[in-house]
């Protein structure tokens, strides 16, 4: 039995406990490394079995040999005479024996190999633990702290040993990311790389708004209210289509909350983003009317020669609301409904003026 040392065993147990890593992960890697190290030490290709007792810091190494009449491969075979000389009295030709070896100078190599393997295995195991922890959370909500922000990218610390990347295209335009700021993110992607798991988060993905609604609105969590669609221009404005499975629950009011408390909380989390909650309808024209909220629509006319295209008529005082700042309202409504929307104005009905009456009288006299 070869000694790796009780201090070594104690340190190994402490490391695995602190990092919450199974001892089996270390043991399997260490055994494979010891086999490789022994073969290299012996400059051969022996069949080697390694047995580790990490509890007491002990290790035994056995060479596995086949009993033969005449040796062809000295690394893996042994004659019957040699086997008997080593104390294997009951063996016959063709039997497999295991010879425990304890070569001089290998103890130092074994200890060095063990340290190298354990360091690498700890890194690999930690990476795997992190990957498995966050791979299960893809599409979910995570909270992190900004700890580095440079040019096009932001680094977010999710916990003591895990970092995530917020790429430029996943930022909210104009949002500031100051060191120490704690924010909520949408977990977009987790992938394995040679340097460990790469975690990508987003602040602009529609999924972030969906998760915040699920968190803030109990009726969504309970399945009473269903989110039918979300479109965002992150940081500026969003539209969310909702429907209710319970006739007694008004979906818009439930999402907005008492005095707007629920939607204000979500808006604050998204840096003041304006969020329009609209009622989903299976009638496309009614859905378009709802999606253009808060603008009031007078009438709509589908354009027959163009697929999924509609002309929407509003009064002049509603035009700016219907179009929105830089076309934002109509653009989001079109994305939410999947229809091309052409906004037109319609003049309101008005009472005839004296000039209209005079012109009408003159026209009749001329006739």
C-alpha cells in the first residue's frame, strides 16, 4: 500500500466539501491519471489497476498479468513459474493474476500527479456543476450584479463563482450599467467552451418582460390569464396581448394592478419602459383595434388585393396617438398582430355653417 498522506486526504476532503463536489469525481479521474503515470514511469503498456482509499490517503497499484507458457508481451504476461515464485500457487495457464507493486521513487511521482489531477478535476467539476445549474434555467429569470462594463459588453456576477455576459445587442438602448448595480436578466444561452460554461443574458429579450409579468401577476402564474404575444422596443415601449380563461377576471386590469402598481413595478425594473396591455381577440380586426390602444379607431377596411393589410381610420386628434412617437405605436401593433397597418385620418361630422347654407341656396336658385 502506497501512502499519499493523511494531510493530503484531509485537504482533499475539505476542498470537495467546500466546493460541493462528489468525491467520486476526484477518485475516478485520479485513478485514470495514476494508471497513465505508472505506465509512463515503467516506460511500457501494462494493464494496471489502481485502488484508492482517499479517506486515509492510501493507494495500491496492481499489474494485471496473464499466466502463459511462453511470454510474448512482457508488459501483460507472466510465466507459470514466475507466478508461483510470486506466491500464486494455485494458478494455471490462462489464469489472470493481479500483482501488487510498490516501486521506489513512484511515490513522489504519484503525489505530484495526484495534485495536478485534482486541480484539473476540480476545475472541470466546477465547470460542469455551473453548466448543469444554469442550463436548466435557460429561458428563465436570473438576478446579477454588474461588476465590469466596457464599451460593447457588460459582465454580470450571478453568484460567487459564476459570471455572465451581457452583449451589446442584448442591452437596453440608453440604459446605464454601473458597477454594483443589481438587475434582473433573461437567461438567453448557456454553452460549454474550452474555458468553461459561457452564459449569455439579455435585458432586451421579450422573454424578460414575460417572466416579470409572471412574477408580478398571480393570475398569470395560476394560468387564469394567458399571455398571447409580446413585442418590445426595449427601454422605450412594449405591447402585451393577454386573454382571460375566467369571465370574471378582466385581463388588462389584473395585469395593470391596483392604481397601476403591478405594471409600474415592471416598468421600473425595465428602466421606465412603457408597457401597453391589450386584450387579445381571435377576430383580427378587433385585435388590431385593441393593439392600437390608446388611440381610438373610427373604422377599418381590409385591403383585399394585399394579404394581411388593413386601412385604419382615426380622427385627426387621434392621429399622433395612433402612429406614436417616431411611428412606435403603429409599428408595435403591426408586429403584435402580424398585419400591415396603414393609418388614415377621417374628418369628423360637423354642423353646416351659414356659408354652407348660403352656398346651398345659391346652388338651388341656379338650378
